[in-house]
C-alpha cells in the first residue's frame, strides 16, 4: 500500500476534530432525550444529510442484489445502532472525556481482530506489545471503578468499552465490504442503522417527547457531522488506507475530547483517567506503528 497522501491526512484530522467533539454533544443530548431515541434521531438526521449528498453528486444506489447491502446492514447494526446506544447510555453515567477514552481503545481491539482476520495486517512483536500496553491502560481506567462494585460509573465504563469493541468489529466489516462510493456506503450504513435503532427504541418502549432547544440542536449537529458526513470520510479511509491508519483518528480524538470536556463541559477527570489515557495512547501508537520502508 502506498504512503498516505495529504488528502488522507486532512480527512484524518477532520475525523479527529469531529469525533472528538461528538461526546460533548452526546452528553448534552442525553440530558433531556432518552439514549435510544437520541441514537435513533441522530441516525435519521444522518440519513437525510447523506441522502442530500448522494443526490447532489448524482450517484446511483447499487441494485438490491448487490453484496454491499448485506455488509452495510451488518455494519449499520454492529457499527452504529448498538454502539451508539451503548455510548449514549454510558453518557448518562460517566463524563464525556471518559467516554471518549474508552472509545480511544478501539484501535487496540481493531489491531487484535485485524491480526486474526484481515490478510496483510498481522501483528509483529511491536504491535503485540502495543496491544498489551493498551489493555494495561484499560485496566488502570476500569479497575479502580470496579473495585467499589457495579456503581453507575463502573457500569458506564463497561458500556463504553463494549461499544468500542463493536466499533472494532465494524472497522473489520467495512474493509471486507464490496466497493461502493463512500457517500453511498455511508448512506446505506446509516439507513440500516436508523432502522435498527428505531426498532430498539420501540422495543424498549422509551418515552418520546419534545426536548429543549439545546438537546435538539445537539442531536441535529450530532447527526449531520459525527454521524453523517464523517462516515463518508471514514469509509473513504477504510477503502484507501486500511483499518489501522483509519483507527488513528480514534487514537487522537480522546485528547481533543478531553480538552473539549474540560473547556466547555466543566469536567475534571481524575489522575487515573489521565494515566490510563497516556498508557492507552502509547499502546495504540505501537499497535498502529508502520516502520518506513527501506529504499
């Protein structure tokens, strides 16, 4: 695979900023909207947003017999509907920065799964050490909370980690999907995710009510940017640069999210959270390490 181009790095940086801000938006949204409905609403906003993009670009959807439909069905459920709901539930229990730190472990799980499943992305000793270091950081983050029993905070951390594991599965699935344009793939994925999220919300009989303006705007922004437009960039990078390069966006996003949480949300993560973040990021750095090829 060729070295990343400037456009690849620009898309990666945009994903860092958008995804890093998403957890603060999520915290505002779930303050007045049940998590399952916050997930459903943001996905339908994304469907509309991406539908407009596809129409403006005059792109055609693949036939119903095209293999991409089943892949994006699976990815819409595993990579959007369920993990979005898990992160939203976690947002009721933990600060946005800690939610993002758990999400930052996604490359660790991605590297481990890619090693077992994706040809050409097997781990060497350096990457294996990074995976081990990343899991050590997760223990630093979670162990003190679990020591006091299944508190709200401990439950929130476990929900967020479960979502991160599903994100890793989604990264692997997206790499195996039949090729369609990033915009069409993003629309298909969000559409299936929205349908699945709606069914989940109805299954849980969550109350649906009109939220205050700040929560409504948070869901709208969440649907347009972190859910909708960023998914185009994510699929593009998955197709052109592979799972590990793309997962670096999740590597840096927790730093952005922590800054947003401290600056705008008044959050004050404890020392163990910062230590865990440093260890996890060091692990991810090793797990996604690509030495320069010799001339």
